[in-house]
């Protein structure tokens, strides 16, 4: 998760918004992924990529119009989401084949 988003995802406003959105999706179809409709939802996804400019704008960040409830597999397909996409790796493999923790270098 990007640093600027950390505070947002911990905020009460987001927690309430997210819980309300999931509760609504459960009423609609039992809480299935809105993308594939097969797997249960796992992550509330922002359809507008959050940036330092829009993350404090409730019309973007807390607007159910721009949210979707998705399973992990579908969510990971979004650009910049999921492990290994758009993020610096936290580990790499050393010559002995063991992972090297970059945070300790
Ligand atoms: Zn899905």
C-alpha cells in the first residue's frame, strides 16, 4: 500500500463506508465478487485510482458509485494492485537461492 493511502485506510470514515458497502452488496447478491460473480467478495476496490490529490475528497474516496466489491483474483488484475505489480519488491533471491530481505540491507 502506498504511504499516503495508509492513513486513509485506517480512517473511521473509510471503515464505515467500506462496511456499509459490503453490507449493501450482501443484501444485493450475498456479497459475491462484482467482477466475476462467482467468488465471494474480498476487497472493496476504488474504481478511481486514489492519489494524494483525491484521497481526501469524499466524492471520490468515499463514494459508493466508485466502489466495487471484488474477490482477490479479480482485484489483483487491476493495474498497480496486488503483489508484484507497481510495487518495489521487498525481497529478492540471493546466490544461495534464499530470499534476501531488502529492508535489512
Ligand atoms: Zn472475481
